[in-house]
């Protein structure tokens, strides 16, 4: 790995009179500033810990309660109904503890207990408020009276610690909804067989599994997340490139600068500023309808995180604070420091660092060029190679620098982006972000930032630390106009109800998955669960949310829109489809499939989606003419 030479803090020479020790003032200054920065971060973490621990109250509210109790005592009113006196009698008497001191200390202890009780009461009220889900099933623009009352109370108090636990759906509801979802896909004989197996499972052993899930739900706030991360992602032995990782595109029509180093410097600096806000707890959580808070746990592992390969299972390594990133360019690795004098490097300073890398004409070291391809293949060979070749010497130091970096940056030697004169330009852009050359992204890092030579950027993200919402899809078939409209509305209503149930914790797949994990742990075989979970996901879909942060008004600045992102197919003979609805005039689809399957063709599938949307538009145009 190529690294810049670091200044030496301590130098010494041997003379006839002994050892002459010389100190570099400049480096000692940096050591001092580094220490100050470290202590500042500790102080911020301590402050955030205190604020989180007493939420929804505040430290100042404790002082208010204490002053209020002391004031009532001064007015000879006892709000504690004798409790302060009982606390006073239990305190030790000594020359350092006068009667007056005992009285003050007793009042403070009572006020603190009252304050803590008030905090716990408010937390339970918040959990109850956030457990209200009726708002999500109401039509847009219409709001019931109970929801209006709920919004008034709920809008005052939002916080991660107050989010309610994920409820466990009933066995009856999950199986009923599962049978409804597969009915259009099975013929009568297949459906009857599935119904029989499902009913047998419902009688036994489903109740046993359900008891264990309910027990876990009371112990953990989310009974799904840890098992989903481990068994769906970390225990998978297939390559995570394409099969798991997903990508995100840059703005479609705008490139702030065509200078690669300048764009990299600005984006890296912006990410460091974002990380600082994240560490200080200054980010506002995402909210549904701008009010209801979403869980913020996944943010914690956005930076300083790497997926470490293992023989049987991987694990996610997250470090608190990293001061460097690793850059890959033309087969060479560079370690770039992000701090100077206790502060982040400015964009111009980062640009100079990246420009030096771009101008460096040195060749890769033996074995360096395609080293990242280890992260692109099967997990077991990579885990064995890591144990065999990366446990000592320069290999260990180089791998440690990569895995402990804030994130990974690739300065790509290709140019990509949207070209209106090239119909395949976005296809090539997406393919580059999804897998590149298979050896120029470090797929194990939480994310790899890719900066192309024309200034376009993109991100390839490792999936285990952050999930993508699965929305679903609609199947539409041709009939006469009135029947078409009626069926379309019915299908849309059904679809919306299904995804709303999933958003409120009543989804089918997560519940059945957790029941399957319990069955494996208990050693009880379930034909129903085995059949359900062995079904291939030939169509995996996801929607990319738009305007979550409300930073830019796309009506005023229509060119500042992104194309979203995408992912690979789950099944070898299937499709991965991601879509983003940008305002009223643009929908972008990301469609992926494997060349190895004769059954699939991404371009053909995209044309079919386009034709289906044109058919739906024509349907509503005909309705207006009637």
C-alpha cells in the first residue's frame, strides 16, 4: 500500500556524551490537538448519553423539580406526604451532616425519584402513542378525529429511545395473508395442497414457535432484525457483489464539476461533515408524513464499518472513530489522512491529495492490482485466504488499514453518466456501480464511493448493515374498460393494504422467517415453513424514497433529481427491480438480471414495464373520454 511519509515526532542521535533527544514541535502540536479533539468527542458522547438517558425530560427539568420541592418545604407544605421525613430518618447522622443538611438532601433525593418516575411515565406514554398505526390506513387527504388528536400529542415528543417494540403478528393472520398472496400463482390442486399443509402447521407446531417469538419480542425491541442480519446476510456464503450489495446513482442532469479530484474532495468533505453531525446526535430522524419518527439504528454503522469474512458466518466490525480513508486508483492503494491539526481537511486540501494520486504514474505492486476481487467472490475462499495470507507483516497492516478506514474511495478511470444521445448510457453507468470490473471496489466496506474521471459519482453499499424497503408490485391484465378500472382499483387497494401492514410490523415474510429459525433451533421439522422459504424470489422489487431530506425543491430545480439506485437479482433466473418516482414527470427503473439465464432479459423486461404503464395511461385516458 502506498502511503505518504509521516513526520517523525521524536528523533535521537548518539553522541560521546550520551543520547541527544530532539523533539519536533510541529508534530507535538499535532499530538496535542489530536488529544483535544479526542477529549471533545468523549465529552460530546457523554453529553449525548446523558440527554438520551433522561429523555423525554432534560437535565434542566431536574433542577426545576428540585427547586419546586424546596419551595414547598420553605412554605411548610409537604408534597411527599411524609416520604421526605422517612428518607431523612434513614440518612446517617454525623458532624458533617447537620439536621438542615439532612433535610435538604432528603428533599433532593425525593425530587430526583419523582423526576425519574415522571421520565418513565412519559416514555410509556410515548411508546403507546407511537404504537398507534391507524393513520397509515387512512386515505390521503382524509384524517379521522382520533388521528388528529394523536398528531397533536405525538408531534411534541419524538426520539429513538421511545420507539415501541415490533409486535408479533398472530399465526392465523400471517397464514391467511400468505394464502391470499399465493392464490393467484397456484392452480386449484396446488393451492388445496398448500392450504392443507398450512392448516396442519397452524395446529402444530406453530403455537410452540409463536410462544418463543413472543418471549423474544418482550426481551428485544425488534424480534426480527438480529436474526435477519445474521441468517439472511452474514451467513450467506455466495458472493455479496451483485447478490447482496446495491448501488446509488448521482444526479441525472447536473455535474457540479468535471474535475475528478475536485469532485472527490467536495464529496468526501461533505461526508465527513455528515459523520460529525451523526456522531454528535445533531441529525433529525426521518419521519413518515413529516411527523412519525423512523428507527435510526442503521445510521450508527454508516461509517467506520466493514464486513469481515468467516468460514461459517461473517461479522460486522464497527469502530467508533477513524481518521483515514483508503483510495484505490489504477490498481494501487493509498492511505489518505482526513485530519490536520485536529480538524477535517478542507475540500481544497483533499483535492490536492487526490490529484497527487491521479498524477502518480507508479505501477501496482505484485498482487495489488486485483486484490479487491477477494471481496467479490464466495465468502469461504476469501475467509481462508484472509487467515492464511493476511495475519502478519505488510499484508496484515495493509488489510487493517482498509478495514479500519472511514470508508473506501475508488477514483475510476472511466467516464459514466446520463447521455441523451446514448440509450444505453444509464445501463453502463448502473453496471459499473453494481460490480465495476469486479476488482476495483472493496465490497466488504459499508460503502465504496466511486468518482469517475468526468466528475460523476456513485456509491456501492454493503447490504448487511442497512436494509432496503420492499414495496411489491402490481400485475395488471386486459379486460373491458369498466372491469379493468374496477379490478385496477381493487388491486391497488389490496396492494396498499399489504404494504401498510408490512410497515406496521404485520408483514408475512419476516414472521414466517423467524418461525423457521425457531423451528431449526428447536429441531422440529416443518414441511410448511420449508416449502414457503424454499420458494425462489424471481422478482425482487424495491422503491427508492424521494425528497426524504427536503433539501432541494425539485419543482424549482427540476435538473437536480437523482436516478435512485438498484441491486442484483435474488434468483439466478429472476430480476432485481428498483424504481424511483421523481415528482410528476419522471419514473426511473433499475432492472438487473443474469446473462447466464436464457429466461431473463433486462432490456425486454424494461420494455414490458414501459408498455404496461402506457396501457394504464391509455385506460385512464379512455375513462376521461367516456
